[in-house]
C-alpha cells in the first residue's frame, strides 16, 4: 500500500536535520517569500507616502535632515532621522525650523524677542515649556532647552514617541545644558477633556499643527489647558487656508487667548528646502497670551494691526491640508 501511494503519509516521513519535516521546511520557505513580498509592499507604501508628503514638504524624501543653529554653546548641527511611515509626525517641517531658529535668536539678545520670551528666559527658575505635536524631530523643544535653559515636555501621538525619544536622547548627548534644563518625550493625544501632562507651562510651542481643521477644537483646548496664567504660546505654521486659520484663532480667542501677535513671516523661495519647493510657501510665527490684550511689538508699538494681518492675511489659493 505504501508503494502504491508513493510512500508513508507525510506526517510519518523521516524528519530532516534539526527535527523539521519536509512539509515544515516547505512552509518556512513560503513564509520567507511572503515576508519579502510584504517588506517590498511596505517599502513601496513608504515611498508613496513620502512622495505625497513631498508635495507639501520636499524634505520628506530625505532619510535625514541637518539644521545648523547658533546657540550659546556655539554653532550646533541637529540631525533628524525622518520616517515617512509616521506621516506628518515623521518629518521635520519648515515651520519647526522657523520656530527653532527664532528661539535660538532669543539667546543672542532681545532685539527680535517677544517680551514674554526674554522675560521668562531670564527668570531664576528654569522655563517650563510644552511642545504639542513635536514629531520625531522635536527641534523647537531641543532648542528651547539649549538656548533658553528650559525644562521641556515634548508630546505627540503614541506611535511617534519612540522615534522622538531616540532622537532627543541622541541630540541631548551632544549639548551642554544649564542646570534644570532638559527634554523628555511624552504621549499626549489632543483632547478637550484631558490637559497635557505636567502643566501648567510658561510657554507652549506648536510647529505646523494647523494642517487638519477637524482637529482645531481639540488643539485649542490643549493649548489653553496647558498654559500658565501668565504664559504664552508660540505657533509657527505654513499658510495654507486663510479661512481655516482664521477660525482656529477665533476658537483660541473664545478661550481667552489672543489676538495673535505676528513675530515673523518667512516666504520660502523655490530653493529654500529643496529644488521643487513651491514659491508660494509662507511660514508665519505668532505669539498668543491670555486676556486678549496684544503685547508690544519689537518696536514698542501695539500689535493690533499685526493681529489683523494674521487673521485675514493672504494665503495660498488652494487648501493644502493632508
């Protein structure tokens, strides 16, 4: 019967070296092929996601980005390892660079400083800072610690924090910080019911977090819930949709913050971050404080008019929300 059927049943056939049957080895081979196919598919999806994100941030195609900033310790190069699989949170956006550069400038003198920044940075205790949506780069958080001697909590979604933590630890190893200064990463999902961990804070930092208008309500709640009574918020954002951005600032005003005081506007040329950077790209940096009273600008004048510019300024003709 065995001869007629081609030998003993497969389960009774001799096992190969190591105790695995021929069927086991065949199944293992199939799984390895499937694994390679899956890895190729995942890599293809990553490249596709990076290409889509590159429509808005050409640097998305780069595995790493390098930014050099002048800090009290001297010129420092920050290296950010990007991961397009994490979508927006896996990249260093131009708004983050603009905000980080502004913070670095505060350590050089008050000429361009928001009064709140320079006053808090000179306080006897470390400045307590929160970054919402830090991404894997957490660049503003790192610069706040290095330039302002701040004690920073950098927050983002749970899937982003492991990469953010690795990057923060690597960068901090090369920085000489004041006593009490530092950066730690923490999970936080914007919420109207739960304030960010560790608050209240003297300063809240946000870089390019206005891209999804459906999240504006919870983002506003997080900013308002995190701020100390005398604190401030610095927001850097790429101008994309004037109506959505005006609605966002209106929501903040309803929570007792604002009007926004414009600190900086940067129009990025086609070569600013990559050969195909669109000329229409503009990054705005604004400050908000509690109470609705605009603070004095760099020249000492009231910033009411600048606030109007932030609310109603020209934006790109089409919405660029991902």
